[in-house]
C-alpha cells in the first residue's frame, strides 16, 4: 500500500517513512511545498494530511487530486510520530 504524507516536520521525514514501513506501507513525504506539488503526488492508496503544519494551498491541491482520483484522505491535527502510528493502526495500512 502506498501513502503520501502532506505536512509534518521536516526533521521527521525519515521517521515518518520508517513508521509507514513498519505498517507495510510505502511512503512519500512532502513536509513543505517545493514547486507544483500536484505533479509529484502520484496515485497513492491514501493521503495523510497533517493539517496544523501545512499551507492552505497544499491542502487544496491535495484535496483536488484526491477527489479527482477517488483517493481517501486522512486528516490529523498533530504531526507527531504517535499520531501517525495511531492513524495507520486505525486504518489498517498493510
């Protein structure tokens, strides 16, 4: 299963990827916007939005892609490792 994480802390990108790997997911993390994010998102099985650490522009782009490709979006206010683990265990990733 593939996951795209939007937002979060730049210093925790490797940790986010490791947590996803532990749940059997392949992760792509965009902690901040670098150019046109819409082209880089791909076609994952699920989007995870850390809403407190992401710009409105990135949220809009992600939600448009999700709607167009019928991809579920999970939202979380906290961008902690524990919050990500809780989301993944709750939605049985893998």
